[in-house]
C-alpha cells in the first residue's frame, strides 16, 4: 500500500511538473513574463492614478494570462485557469458594463469548457514519457475556412441587429457592434478549439483585437492591457498550433 501511495504521489508530482514547467522554451517563459509584467504595470498605474478596478479584475486578468499561454501550448490545464478567468470576468466586467453579448458569450464558455476537457482528454495524445496531455492540431483547409468565414460575417450582422434592438435585464447593450465582433468570433474559436483546429487563432485575434477597443471605451485600463497581450499571444498560439499540425502523430 505504501509503495502504491508513493507511486501515486510521484505520478501526480510528475504530471504537474510536466504540465507547468518541463518542456517550456525560453520564448514560452518570456511570453508568460511579459503578460504578467504588463498586468502588474497596469495595476500599479491604476492604483497610483486612483483608478484601480478591484481585486476581481486582477484575478481575472492574471488567470487569463496563464490560460492563453497554456492554451497556446496545447495544455489541458488551461481550462482550469479559463474557468476562473471567465467567472470573474462576467461578475466584474461584462455585467457592470452592460455588455450583454459578452455576458452570453462567457456563459457559453463555462458550459463548453467542460465539453472541451472531455474532448481534449479523448482526442489529444498523452505522451508516455511525461504523461502530459498535449494538442495534436488539425487544419481546416480551403472549404472549411470559407465556411467559417461566411458564418462569421452572417453571425456578426445578425448579432449586431439583435443587440441594437433587443434589451437584456431592461437595458440596451452599450456597444452592440464591438460586442458582436467579440462574441461571434468567440463561438467559432471555441468550437475550433474544442475539436482541435489551428484556425481558431484567427478568430481569437479578431476577438481580442476588437476587445482592446471595447475595453478602452468601457474605461478599463486593466482589461485593455490584457487584450493587447492576448492579441499578441494569438500569433504565438497560431505558430505553435501550426507546427503541431505539421508533426507526425
């Protein structure tokens, strides 16, 4: 019994080590460091200028930085940080700023995250040496890309019309166009993420770049800085998943 317990502890320790430490390149650590530093600078600046937005958004942003780095590396642990980020984001940003498209979008994230964990556990390879669950990315192809491009265009038009004319909780959406440009790419990106396609990063870039302006117009420095970093990270994510899609299983 003692041997089994020791092996179990050792296995858990190795899994955690391989998930968060082993195999990281200098660039991986650099991206994580840049993301955290940007958030710390934004927090310090907001405190100095008396515009601090609360601990909730700090937690949301820091877990968001860790999430996007782990996601770009194809790590299943990214879902844990994503859940914390999303819940705090809804409570401390989407709802107070009447961004109903974002509110619905993030509720979707919570539900799909559990589907994603199950799907990743089945579709992604588990390396025998490290037992690290890592993505083996796929490519959509021309037809697939054209299909999702059409879905994106039509979806944004319909979503914008709804947000502009239909109130939620008795109030109209404060930024219907930007809210649509951040919501529709989220649905497409989340679907492609769960089923393991590299093109998800195109839609994450559209979402994050649009979110820079959405957060800035909402007056949130911390969120604006986060989305600037996320936009940069989408390039890193696409390169990482592109390489993965070219590797032999």
